[in-house]
């Protein structure tokens, strides 16, 4: 089914188009919800053109795409129609110009106090050595009238206690200690923006479902498997069994992932 060539006056709304395609495919709302992992109340609301329960335009676009795929409908005209009716997509933030990075690198370096301290110690040792050498070479005069048995002062040395050990770096978040080996553990952090998450176990039991605000984290565990759905996948940081998943998805997209105790093979 396609709505791209419909006249503007006769074109159905986004929700009406999705509902008509679902009915034409012989699917119920419950079946579409199970396939897309979009909750039943949200499916009903979208089919009534009520997107207020989606949590924002980004999540609304992701739900539209998921529902369109489930009923074999082209999602691009629907997304264009949604954007036209809701003010369009926000303009992308321009990247910082290259000269900013060059200017940062050209800033003067901080003073190297370690090198200055070493230079000072070398200067002191050299001065003391020169003084002892010149004093021992004189055989008379007022300087020679001192105690002939006096021993020259030893050159100053650094006591081992004054040498500071190297600072050990703090362990990174990926080095999660003490994770149970007989379970699968997932940690999701909304690092670059809010994200809607849903997690179920191997039997379909709901483990977690809700909106994760920016800066918040959730840790989910199960004995066998976790089926994970991420809204705005490009904004999250994901750790699976202590290993970071480098590539989760793009911003604004909905990703469906599944992990077991042996995943991932490479963090």
C-alpha cells in the first residue's frame, strides 16, 4: 500500500493509513504490538493520530517506521507527512570548524616543572663539586688554615621516599568487575539524549520498559537471554557482559537486539 501518489485532499492521515494497512493485512493491534514491540495503547493512539504518548517526535518517527514495516507499508511518505504536520525535522547542528581545533593545539604548553627541578639539582651538584675541587687544590692561605682532616661533604642525593610512584589510571567503565558468569548482564546509559527502552527475557517476560532520560542508566540481568528494544539507539551507550558495544545504531532509529551469556564476542 502507498500513500505517496494520493491527492492532498484525499490523502488519509498517518494514523488512518497505518490502520487501513493493518486491517488489509488481516492483523490485530495485539499482533502488530507483538511484532514491533510497540505497546498496545501506543498503537491505538497512533492510529488515532495521537502522537503525544510516543515521548517526542524522534520516537514517533521510529514507531511509524516500525508499524509501517509490520503491515508492509512504505514508511517514507508517512514520515514526510508527519514532518509536514509537526513542523519538520530540526536542522542538524553544524560541525565545529577545523580552525577551532588548530587554535586549541596552538596554545602554549604548561611549564615542565619536572625538567626544571632536575636542572636545578644538576646545577647544585655541579656547584658543590666545583667548590670541593677548587678547595682541595689550594695548599696555603687563609682557606688552608682550616682542619686538614675535614672530609668533603658528600653530594646531595634524592631519598627513595621522595620519589613518587606513577599514578595508576582509574579503571574504565568497561572493566566491570564481579559480573556473574552464569547470567547475561546489560547496562544501558542515555549518554547523548533520552531513549525509550524495553527488555524481555527468553520467555517473553517484561524485565524493563520506559523512558530513560539523558544521563540515566539501567542495568538488566537474566539467566539465559535478554531481548532489547532501543528507541533513539544512537544516543545510548551499551555494555553487554562488561564489554562495550561500539556500534548500537543511529540517532532517531529503533533497534532490536538480543544477547546471551556469551555475548558479545568482541566488546
